[in-house]
C-alpha cells in the first residue's frame, strides 16, 4: 500500500505508537495516508479503534515478519 508519510514505532510499546500516530496525523493534510510501522502486536487492535474514535480512516494492515504496518488516511483535523 502506498503512503505519503511513514512513522517508525519499532520497539515501542502501547500506548506510544498511538500517541505518536496522534501527533503525526496532525501534520498531514486531509486525504494523505500515514504508514505506521510497529513491532507491538497491540497495534493490530489499538490503531483501528483509535481511527474509529477520532474519525480517521483505517485502510488496512500488512505484516512482514515481526513488523506490522498499519495505514491510516486523514479524513479530518
């Protein structure tokens, strides 16, 4: 999946990937896609839930070994 911006959260545990995603999404323009790469298994459930709570669009997830890449499209500020 293509992204406009990448966020590296390797080695960080919950809640840091979500906190960093919330900070980074503020820098994006509406319609841009953020790729969050993490090694924390909790991100599989946490990021889709965060998207529902904040009104952003969860686009999907890819797993490459222990790396989980999650894609979020900014829909609102």
